[in-house]
């Protein structure tokens, strides 16, 4: 929607750009800024969670643009102004035709954004712009195009390996392809050995290895991998949170597998490339729903204990969690 409005140079009074791919959200923001104000920063106002208030936003919105058609106001990561949302909802019909008010949310979960009152009001105007993660084919094209611009080539299988290794975040893929371009100056073809040499494994890969040992009731090896992660400066609570995320994903996959859905259908249902679910698919072959639910419940309890300060040493809490998860049958 917003890209089409940029193309025809006709804008709504307000937009929300949100979703789970920050790279594209930031890209769309830059395109909008360049199209509307260019280098004329006199007609641009920016607010974030520390500076945004209803009064300041209204004051900026009511100011006429200086020798230009539009004034652009960007309000970023304010949880759609929470308690001040009602005032802005009432103000929306009063926004001058020369003002474009854009809310950007990269930190809020998509479901939380879509439940917000201000979002719903802007959506009624047609200003909702949802940016989701790219499909498998688009991710592969992104990697291929990045390398191609630098005169490099990569096989589809190796591009898939890169994504499985570093994840499907475009910012991460951008940075990792930059590293590959820099390290392969004298090579035309980027291959798996180059990827292994310069690209950093996702913590999820380490988590899946921990879970593999946990499901085999091998707490010693699970703890060994945990200590390796700690040695690599990975925060204990981050490991626990990732255990929660992966067990939750495994439970979703297990449920869909039990409904006789194919791997491709499961990937489509969960909105992920199929190769990104490979580990979850494999691990659900050795864990039934009961074990996955019990594990998820145990991890939730530990996270709550940490949250309320009942577990002071997160490292010890994570160690005990891994031992308990390994004892579930």
C-alpha cells in the first residue's frame, strides 16, 4: 500500500508499518522519507519511545510544510502510544492534508499491534502495512542478488545452508553476505567451506543440539553444550528463552504432524521456509506431545521464577532446568 502511494505521490493522513522483518520496515521508511522530503529535514519530525507525546506529535502535525507539499512525521517503537492512543484516534480526522503521520513498530509482536486501538483506527483509513518475513525463494533470491552485485555466485544448496546456519533475518543475511564478499575477494563461487569459515552459527543450532541430548536423557552432554554457550558469552536467560521458543515450535510441529499434514504444509502453516523447520521436524520424531507439553510447562515455570526474582543466579537456574528436562520421560 505505502509503496504504491509513494509511486503515485498521493498519501493518506496516517500509516502503520509493522511486522517481523525489520530490514524491510527500515527500507520502506527510507523510501518514504526520500520520496516525501528528500534532504529537506525542515519538514521532518521524528519521535521515539523517549520523546513521543500526543502534544508534541499534534504540534508537529499542525505545522504547515515549509516550501513543500508535505510534512512527514515518523513515530517509532512507541507501542502505538498505549495510554495516549485515544487522543490520537480523535485527532486523526483533523490531521492536515499536508501532513503524513507514520507509526513504525518493529518491537511489538504482530498480534499485539493488530489488537491496538490506534492501529485499528488507522487500518480503517487503509494505512496498515504489514511486513512479514520472506518466503524461502525470496530469501534465496536475496542472498543470490547480494552476492551477484559483488560479482559472486552461490549454488542454491549452499545458499540454503547459509540461511539455515545464520537464520532468516535479512539484517543478519546482509551482514553475513558482506563478510563472505570480503573474505572471498579472489573467488567467484562462494561455497559451504567459505560459509563455515566466516559465518557464525545461530544460537538456535546450539539450542537444538542441547534439546537433542535432553530428549535422549543425556544431561551431561546437554550441560556441556550449555557451558560452551556460556563460554561464548551467551546469556543464560537467553538460552532459557530460546529453549522455550524451540520447544513451543516443536509442539506446534508435532500437533500438525499428528494431523497428517505434510512438511511443506506445516512450513506454510507456520510461515517458515521448510528447511528452517528441519531440526524441529526431526526432534518431534523422538518426543511425543506429552513430553513436549511437560517440558514447555517446566521452562515457563523457570522463566516466571526469574521474572519475579525467585531465581537470582540465572546460570544455576538454567543448569537445574536442563537436568530436570533431561529426566522427563
